[in-house]
């Protein structure tokens, strides 16, 4: 009989979560590099270059790939012959491992979990509790997969109860464009088919834990309906032309992963969950011999990628920029930002709008007139860092606040990731403001451009407090110009047409 010690499980979970915070799975890196090499869209190629460079920097510096260090999901298969040497429950042991990982002093991870989600939404401060799926199986080991899933991609999860005669492929192809780019493609789509509504969702999440192997499948050919679906869905989703970061290009998905389960004759539950450019998961087995050991990958396994903004990029001084200068910026243009910006995301925007409604002024140090605000919730600094990884958050969540903020403050520009919704675009066009996009999934790389950082307001909001950043050559793309032109609409439309044309030529 195998005896699993309490400390072995706790330490293994903690070590695995630290490991995945800065090491991408190598199959993912190889897949992104392959997509980078074949990409023809320069904007998408630049985005993937930043993702690959960021990944290597994180592996070297052992700091988080993304500022959103995720909600922890754990899949456990516990052997029936296992005996526990423990005083804590399995759930409590896992959560203690999460707590240790996220509070590790050498690599502090961002605590993003809020208790009382429909009420006070108070941060638990240590990223607990994890979402845990346990299954008792035959055997004498404990098989564990841990994952850290960012909110931007998790928010794009979709679920539907199709009729048995409906096409799963048609639903996926129709649904993916509605997800926008907030899930930070290129990534994977996990699809769960069958069971009940909740079973399909769990299957979709579990499918994302499998390694990328679509090229091997394509080479040998499909052997069952699920494998046929994987190939068909991948080809049709990539033909949409959404591309890396939603900028338009050849690769939107790197793989399609599917798990299925028997279902009721009247039902066809389907769930789809994307994994983003910060794909993070690890697998280990406890057999009673001690805590698990995950072997670090070798740095030479990362591709040697270099990237610069190029001779056509424009340097911008945020401390002196004028509306007239902003009006000359073109959609898709690369800018290098220098100077002072403020930060703020959901909670800060909500509080500012509430203050305006009460007739109150913003706190001292929060003067947005003619300034830029960066949608970010950074990781705390460690050692000699100015700030921890500080990549952008999904901009569409701020759309409902944008009209009020622009009208009340004279804010000139916003920086985030992914597209803006129509309400955001309308407000930007009305006030002749601008929206700039930073690459999601390149948080550590972005932080290298931040030369100074301090909290100036709303300290109680933790990572959602308003910071003041001083940046040097922070790369961004003009995503919505003063006329309301959005590259997240023009780019995918252009590349969808190009791909369709190329496919038509091939068929001929």
C-alpha cells in the first residue's frame, strides 16, 4: 500500500505552480515558433516574436509569463490503494500548496481570487481556493495535473446545448469570432462533447492539459470521428484570419483538443474553452517516494528570436503629446511610448465613475487630462525590480466606463489588449481619443520598459490600485485611431479574404 505524506502533496503542488508560472510547455513553444516561421502577416509575426522572447526571458529570470497568474485548476486521480499520512483533507492540502506557491518570496505571484463573487468581491490574498476535480481510480499512486488559467481566456468560454442533428463544426466556426481576441491567440481550443452541461465543461478544460500533437495527427491521418473533428475545426478556425492577438494572420489556433463522453439521446452538450498565449500546466505522479520533481527545460530549447520595432516606428513622449499629434497616428502603426502614464482597470474605473456620480473629484495624483491610462494589474516586484510582470488586461471590460471617463477627465488615450467593443469605439471616435494595444502574453517583456512605478490612489484595491508608471520605449500598436478605425476589424477581414483566395487557387 502506498503512503502519501501530507507535506509531499503540499510541496509538489507548490513547486508545480511555481514551475508553470515561468516555464511554458515546450510543445507550446515549438508550436508558436512554427506558426511564427510561416506567418505572413507582419503584425501577427511581431506579436508572436514578443511572446517567444517573453517566454525565454521568463525561463531565464524565473518570473511570471503573464501578470495574470491565473485561477488554479487541479485534476487528481487518486488510487484506491493509497493511504494518506495527513491531518488535513486533500482539498486543504492542495490549497496549502497554492498558498505557498503564490506567496513565494523569490517569485511572488499575483493573487487574483475574490471571495463573495456576487457581493463584496474581496481578494483572498493568496489565490486560494483552487478548483479541484478528484476521481478515485484503481491503483496505488496519485496522478495530478495542475493548471493556472488566466481570466482573459477563461472569460471567453462558451457552452451550448445543441440538437443531436446540429453540426458541432458550424457552431464552433460561428462562435469563435464572437470571442474576440481577449483570449490572447494563438492558443488552443479545448472542446468537451457529451455528458451533461457541467460534464462537457470539465471535459473541455481537461482536454487543454494534453500536449500539442495536431501535426502528428495530420501526418498519420484521423482514425476516428473526434480526430476528424480536430482537423476540420482547426482548418476552418484558422481560415477565419483572426490571427495572433486578433490582428489578422494565418494562425489563430495551434491545436484543437477534444474529449467526449456518452450523452442522452435527446442531447448534444458542447463546451469550448480557449487556452491563451500563457498556456500553463504540468503533470506529476506521487508514488510515496517523496515530493514530485519537475525537470527544468534547457534554455537552448527556446528558439533564438530577435525583435525590434523597426525603422518605421514612432517614438512618443507621453508627457508632451498633443491631440493634434495623436490625430496623425495610423491604424496598425507601431509606437514606442516614453514618459508617464497612469494605470487602472475594472475596479478603479468603477470607483472613478461612482465618484463622478457623487460629484466628487478624483484623488490627488490622478489627473487624466491629456494623459494615457494603461489597463493593467501588475505582479508585485521582487528583488531589484521596479515592478513585476505587467502585461495588458482585456480592454473590452472597460468599454462601459469609457464614455464617462473620456467626457469627465479629458483622457487622451488608453492601452490594453484585444479589441474594443462598439461602445468603446464610439466613445473614442466622439472624443478624438485613441486606443493602443500591447501584446497579451508578453508581460515580463513589457515590464522591462517600465523604469519607475508607484501607487498613487486606491491602495486598498491591491493589484487593481492606480499606479503611475514611467516607461521607456514601450512597444504598442495603434488599434483604434481617432476616427474609430479598428485594426481588430480590418486585419482579420483582410486575412480571411487572403486565405480564402489562396484556398480557391489551391483547389483550382
